C-alpha cells in the first residue's frame, strides 16, 4: 500500500502565522506539524509516500524532509497543488503515483496518539472499496459525522447541525484504485471545492465502505485552538506536562 499526505491549502485560519510559511511547517511541541502524519504512515508499515503541497513555501518541505531519510525512507515523492480546489482535488494529483495500488490518505494537520497499522492491515485484506476511521467526540457538529446502522455506515454528513451520531470521520482514509474515478465524477460544493465527504459517500452508496474505531486521542491542528490542543496533547503524552483538561481533548 502507498501513502499520500495532503499538505496544501493556504492555512487562512492560522493567519498571520501562515503569512510566511505553510501551515504544515508550524511547530507542534518539538517537531514540525508535517512530521506527525508522515510518522503515522511509517509506523503503519507504509514506505512509498507522496506529499501533496502547494503555495509559496512548498520548496521548504523539500529542504526540511529531503528524501525522508530521517524517517527510514529511501525516497519521498512530491507533487504540487495549484489553487484551492479542496481535499479531493488534491487527492486527484496522486493518481499517477498510486498506479492502481491501494492508498492510505492522511491530512497533513491530523495528529493521533496511536498506530493505524491494524486498520491498514485490515484494508489490505479487503477485496475492494474503502475504509475510514472513526472517533467518538463531544462536538460532532464540527466534523464529518458517520451515521451507523449495526456494522455498516449508511451515510456521512458534513458539519451537521443535528448529528446522527457522535462519531467523527478523522482525516485518514484508505481507498482502492477506483477513488480517482469517483473524484472525477464529483461536482464542486457550495464552497467551490471537491469534497472528500462526497468521495466517501460514493463508496457507501456502492456498499464497499468499511470502518475502524480509533484508540487514543486525535486532533487536527488547523486553528489556533486546535494547534494549541495538539501541542498540549503531544507534550502530555511525553510526560512533559500534566493531564490536559477534557475541554481541550478532541475525542475524549
């Protein structure tokens, strides 16, 4: 399986920090943000990885990560997203890289406490389709929310006012090669972007979506509040500070 990290975008919610750098290069405790999703893929046993970036500071990723030697990689692939087309648009740039293989996609600002190796190994055994990872949260209206019926997901609603469950879809997705055909069939949302939730719902509609639950904490780091939360969670995990108050823990 191959890995894809999506680290484009303007990071407008973190302005003015992102006025001079890419959001994914900002520090989370003692490491650049991009280190965490990259390590997540490596810990899951994935060694063939593509980084999708964009904006004026894309060259800084190459200076920082080079060929990924620090992570035990022999090579790290890069591609560039022009403009703001959404997550699914960024994913479409990985089609040539995937070359028909299954892929594990992770958003560049998603940070987790535990490993996803189990989910990756489960998906390797899955004949076709997709797998998403869910986390129980107390503020589901902020996320894409899965509606679950028994052992199946019957739909995902993006930022619903009245969530049908308290299980958020975290920013880690596993797809077979048909994902790129599904992206090509999308129409832009009201935001003018190609939405990853629409991709996931396409798999649900054809009955090939599976899911795993995530152990441990999870957070994104795309706002000032969540960037602080991510730093506190990482520091707490390493025993640097005391327990983080529940209000700061996404998925507590």
